[in-house]
């Protein structure tokens, strides 16, 4: 176990580095670096203290919440700093008009807690959840029909909803990793192409181990985020389960072909979703995207770039994974079934 004081110093260095990056991206280098500190205050997650030019984060929160959530609170306090030191609007209340405007222009959460929304248990989310539970049926035809109906319902909902009705948020899924492998990239493609969210790989920090890495951030409406996060966990766990079965069935030693197999799994499931999309298109159900969501993503990450990477080897492990992925039926386990990849992400079946 790394000494606590060393972890504190490393965390403060990571916060400082994040502040400098945000100052460039969101504030045009308009801020002067403050002092950073950690506190045991149980009432506030973050605080900008004008008198001492200090940004304070709650220690427990900073160590135990996701890095994306910590960064969101840091942005909130930087907005306060910008209002005080650049706009000099010191005669307003802390969350007054100037603060609201600064946050709106930069896609920063304006609420006093500075935290993203929890999943919204809307009517469409509850109905999709029930269908995913039915998709766990032992009858293959019933399971596939339930999954197809859930996909169609999500598509119809996202086509029908008006932009003025939408609120967007973000969520970071999975754990920070030092390297992004191909199967993880294909999983991100599945989510962006078929589950109505945008995705971006962002730097992250694991405060408990003082390690930097990269994590997948999703942006979208609350119900789409809840479903996409569930799909992410489901496919990760299902891919590993299929790999274990493949190893046993073929008497394989070690994990030499694991990443290629998992890449095949994601490609196979993507192929299945693409076939379903062709059916929906024939029915006149086409989702043309969401320009407002693109703008929200750009507000959060104005300096994004897109890069294409070459795929790895397409050997027998990849082909076996692809065949297995094409047979996956997305479902939510019901009572006494296998544990959900992330329990509590979707509402329980009533």
C-alpha cells in the first residue's frame, strides 16, 4: 500500500495537471493557477476560496469517486474562479447570472453539488428493461424477439423525441486502463452506432493506486446513458465468459488469443446489430443523429480529434469470437439468474 501522504501529493499533482489542461481548453488560458488542497469537509465536495486563491476538494470524494466526477467538480470550482478573477462579478450571488452563463458556454454542470445526474427511471427505460429481462428466456426465439422489440422501442423513442425535450449528461464506464485494446474500441463503436450516445476516450487518474490511464466517456440523455452503460458492462462480461468457454472447449493454455477473440466477439455482435438496422431502415425507421448532442460533446471536449487505427490479426481466435458474438442476445438477468455486470444500473423488473 502506497503511503497516504504520497497518495495525497500524487492526487494533488494530478488535479493540478487537470486544471492546466482545462484552463487551456475551456478558459483560453485566462486563469492564474491557484493553490490546491484536500479537506475532510463532509458538507462540500469542492470549494473555490477567493480570499486564499484556493481550490479545495473533499479528500474522501476525490479518492473514491470516478475521475470524471472529480473533474466535473473541479470544472465547477474553476467556473467560480473565472467569475471572480476574470469577470470580476463579485457583487452577484455565487451561482448568479455570470456563473450560469460561464457554465452554459462551456458545458459545465451548474448545480451546487457539481455532480452528473443519476439514471432517470423514465417510462421508456422501464419498458426496455422489462423487454431485456424477457430476452433472458431459455427459448431462443422468444429471447431474440424480445431483444429485437427492445431495440425497436429505443429507436422509435429517439426518433420521436424533440430536441427541446432533451437534457444531456455524461458517464464514464469501465476502469481507467494504461492502454486501449482493439476490442474496447469496437465496443465503443457498438455504443455510438446503436445505442444513441456519443463516446470519447479521455485521460483518467486512479487515485488509490496513483496511476494514470484512459477511460471511455459516454454523453447522451439519462435513459440512453443508463442503457448504454448496461450494454457496456454486459458485453464485457459476456465476452470474458465466452472466452473462458472457448479455452476449455479447445484445451487452450494461457491467454495468447484472448484479445483477438474478444475483438471477434465485438465485431460479431456489431454485425448482428447492423443486420437489425437494415431491417429497421426497410421499415422506414432511420435515426439521423442528434446535432445538439454533438454540440454538448464539443462543449465538454472542444479539442477532440478522430484517429483511425489498423486492426490486429484476423486468425482463428478472431473468427471463433466473431461467430460467438453473432449469437449474443442482449438481456437483463432476472431473479436467481447470473449477476448483472453492474447491478442497479437499470430498474428492477416489477
